C-alpha cells in the first residue's frame, strides 16, 4: 500500500506544475524521433504505473502526431490500465506480461523509451539495455530528471518533503490512507525523499552515457544532452541512439 501511495504521488507530480514542462520537453524530443519512421510504435520500458508516458502520448495526439505506446515493466502494475484516462486508452496499452528491459521480446517492436528510470540500473545492466536495443535495431531514447550534482541534490533534499505535503490534497483518486501516511504518520514523504536522493546519487552524466553507449555500438549515432527544463531551474539529461539506417530526427 505504501508503495502504491508513493507511486501515485510521483505520477501526479509529473503531471502538475513543472511536470507539464517535462511532458512538453519529452514530447518534442519524441516527436522528432518518430517523424519519418514507417511505424509510430513506441515501447516504453520500466513504465511502473505509467509515469509521464501517457501524458506525453496525449500531448502528441493533441498536436496531430499520435503514437501507439505499449507500457512494459518487469513487474507489471495491475492497476496501471485503470488509471489511464479514456482518451489515453486510444494511444496507450499496458503489456500484461513481465518484460525485462535487457531482453525485450521481438514482438514488441518500435522506438524504445525509458523515462526517469535508467539510473536504477548499474553500468553492466544499463549497457545490456542499450545492447538489446542495438540488437533489435530499434532507436532508443532515455530521459532522466535527476543529476548527480550537489546543485541539483540539495534543493531536492530541502524542498521535496514540503512539496509532497502541498500536492497531496490534489492527488486522485482520494484515499484516506494517503492523508494518514502523509500528514499524521509522514511515511510517504520519507519514501519519496529517500527514493529521490538515491536517484540523484545514481544518475549518469552525459559523458558516462556516451561512454556506455559507444562501447556497445560505435556505428550508431549517439547523442547525450543536458538541458534546462523550461521555466524551472532543474536540468534534465537524455541519451538518444539511432541505428545507422535511421533518418535523423528534426531538431525540436
């Protein structure tokens, strides 16, 4: 239950305030990546409860650039599909079987994305995720909203618990347990804080991402980028990998 409450907070926070700017940024990058491809299939890895991917799909559909997204995870969330809005279900489906990001089944074809989760994998496993995309010949887009920098970690560590307290009343569906374990017994803020601190400390730099990727396939086009999320002081890091025969995406 506590894991669900923390996951629902993270999901909601990605769709509120600065989260919308993240969705816009990711949407622009993904839009440029799928343009020119024969299919518009996207396979999202390590999706958890959905993360920001459904919101990105909704944004692209509103812009007239719809994609068909399959959410996958090694431990599928049975409630993820129920949390999708009616319009999101037009473009997003939840794969019911476990999917290992290091060995994606061949029937799940399409651009591979991994949003705000790559830092969970140590270098050997992260390299295996990249290598599997290379073997399949599928473009790969990794996006991270955390950085292994003191300037990024300190503000998060100081303000995260207060942000959880401020956003909790707006999270749906309403749960009495959420109020209990946020305000009376503040376990949820502690879980979110700890998860975020660890995520910052485990995040890869652009140089590390490029070294990891190029060591897997030198003939691919690899691009690692650090950029400010518009309207915020926060920076995001991303890795884009394109097979040799793939048309280069237009700059967003």
